[in-house]
């Protein structure tokens, strides 16, 4: 290869690398996808067939968040007029009290379900080292004040659909046995669990329905046709999307609305819209 060809192809490769870097930094982190997924639920009341359940996960309000993007995403989501809305943790990436003001302002635009709304906490909602119980309590109180009831190893029934919320696996209030010990086998039920690694723990008490999670962000960067190289879970099977289990459980892992670092490649941010169907 002569010098002219070397400079030509070097320029092409350098330009492609620059465009890819700009794309992963300034385009895909804000290229939101609304994903539609059928959800067949056992014991679903006939009146709920065809209703929608919206999942929003991993908002990550913090120093690196782009709050205008999050606000616009909430406004778009509300336009779908979901029947149920659930938030599956990591509302903030906490570093200073300003995040509570950010959360308060943003939650004024948070979509709510026409029939019910519920939330759980994620590991980032517990602050440094996931051990700040006082911060988690403050976030719970703030969300409750915005009519977003937080389920911490508890359950709540809305219009024929029961939600069980498991508190975060890495936090200070992780008692999944408490959440699952009294689940009603005759009720249409969906479990909210931020960290999908909990699916591998012996805490489910015979539960055989849907579990919806977040936490992984889908890895945020994924080579084409290959699994994401970095996932914050022990079980690397748990990246994103739907996974069925032999015991009847179905897991869905949301790819996250926000980010901890502003970079995504081949893993667009997601808000999931489940359409309820009788099983």
C-alpha cells in the first residue's frame, strides 16, 4: 500500500470511528424505543383482557442525566394512556441532595396507570455502597407523595391485578421470603423485582407467573450477534428481554430508560408496554 492509499483508508477508518463514537454518545442514549410485549397472565379477570401494563425502569436521575430527555420520555409515555404503570427501581444515581429536587420535579410528569400504579426501589436508590437506608426511605416518601406507592416486600391489588414488590437484592431491606410467602395462587399476579439474579434464589414459594426486572440496562453496549460483555448480574443469561423458566415463571428484563454513563451501542433505551391476555 502506498502512502496515498494509506492516508485515504486511514482517514475513512478514523472518520467511521468518530461517527460511531458520536452515535454511541449523543444519539442512541436518547433514542427511546417503546417495546410491545404480550403478557399472558393466569387468572386474569376477563375485564382486563387487552389492557396495558407499562414498565419504566432505571431512570437514573443524577449528575450525568439529561432531565429534558427524561421529561420528554414521560410525556410520550403518558400519551399511550396505560392502564397500569410500574416503576422497577433505580430512580436516582445519588451523589448530592440536588437529586431529590430533580426527582421531585420529574415525578410531576411521571405517567400513572388509569387503573393502578406501583413502584419498587433499586440498588442505586440506596446510595453509596447500596447501604443508605435513610436515603431509600426519603425516596420512598417522595414517591408516595406523588401517588406512586412503593412496594417494599409487600403487595397491592389494583382493579383485579395483584402486584408483589421485592425490595432490592443489594439494599438493606431485602426480604423476598416476606414478599412471596402469602401470594394468592388464585389471583392474577405480577412480581416486580429490580435485580433478575433473585430469580435463581429459592424464595419463590411455587410462584409460576410473570416477574419484571431492570438493573442490567441490557449491558448498554452490545456487539452485533454477541452477548453484552458487561452485565451487573451473576447469571449472564439475564441481559434483556423475555426469558421463560421450566417452572412456569416468565421473566422480562427492561433495557432501562436512563443510564449511569452516557453511552449505548446496539442497546436502545426502552419503555415496555405489556398487553394483558388470559393464560
